[in-house]
């Protein structure tokens, strides 16, 4: 769909975009693709993305509390029990994602 006016879209037959509950927002319940017509996640951007603010990720220290040191020897013992693998990307995935070296 192409937005021609906030709240109005080219096709009214399958309205998936809605005005958000917060002013100046829109909501879409499904997958969104930018530069792709086959998004396989909630948001897929094929190309560069410019962020002019913060990006908060669950592993961000700003989202954590009670951070403490751990026993290094115990963690190294755990690492030796991990299964380590090497792999090649499937060609169809690599081509869609723009990955040259699979």
C-alpha cells in the first residue's frame, strides 16, 4: 500500500494500517518490509537505516539492573560444554539478504 494521506491508503479492501493510539503514529499488525516484498520478521529493512535517536535493545545496559561479576572459571567450564558449529547460508537466503560470501 502507498500512503497518500495519513489515514488514507490506496486500497480500502484490506485495511491493515490504522491510526495509532498516540498522536502522529500509525499501527500495522503484521510484517513490514522496506525494499523487500517478502519480510520474514516483524520488520525487515533491506538497505541502510539511519537512526537519529537511541535504539534500545534488551541487551542494552540501560535496560538491566543487578549487574554483577561472575566466576570466570565456572563460565569457562560451561563454554567447553557448548556445541560450536560452522555453516553456510542457503543460497536463496543469501541472495535475498544481499550476502555475498555465504
